[in-house]
């Protein structure tokens, strides 16, 4: 069934940023392209990526992704890429202006939540993020534990 869903949607998820869902309240998800080199694409297809502590910065009406780690391609030679380099995100200027306004005025930050392939092209899903306080994190842990216990009870009944 998963392969059928992949064929229908054309999406193959490479990496999820679970830490972002735990540390932030996320809203306004947007899909954008990412400018990568050849060895980075090959490495993404084979190894995946690590998005821990990655975030988006806006400079000169351009969006840049910082701290995204794509490990070096094993078969790469002297033209292999640097694993944690800054990568450009492909967004319309109107979208960039909207994100910049939210970040400056309302104290949000922008974080990547997913990296995936859609019809063979690498895409990044970014979201506006507002930091959670410690009590909010504890509450989400409690909800997760309660859900896990309910699932366990339901499973044991059948």
C-alpha cells in the first residue's frame, strides 16, 4: 500500500525534522525547491540528510538554509560537496517578503520540517515556528504518552 501511495502522490520522504515539531508551534507550511549540486542529490538518494538545528535565514531577498547536513557522496571525487554548506531555497519574492515580515514583526523563526523528492525533484517543506515553553513541551510529552497507552489498551482488547 505504501508503494501505491508513493506512485499516486509522487513523494518520497528523505528526512523529517521531529525536533522541530517538539520544540516549536508550527504553522503556515510551504513547499520550496532547494539548489543542490550533483553529488548532493546522489547522496540524498542514498544516505538521506540530517536536519537537526537547521533553520532558514533571509538575506538580500533570498532564502538560505543553514545547518542542513548532507553527508559526502561515497563515489564522489575532488568535486564532492561540503556536508554542511549553506544552501539556497527557491521561493517567489512575494513569499520571501511575507516570511520576512512575519519574522521581523511577530518574532517567528522559519525552520525546515521535511525533505522529500516530488517527481524526481528535491523539495523542502518549511514552516513558521514559534518557540514552546518548558510546560508546553511537558504537556505534549504527556499527550504522546497518553495516546501510546490508549493504543496499547485497544490493541490488547482485540
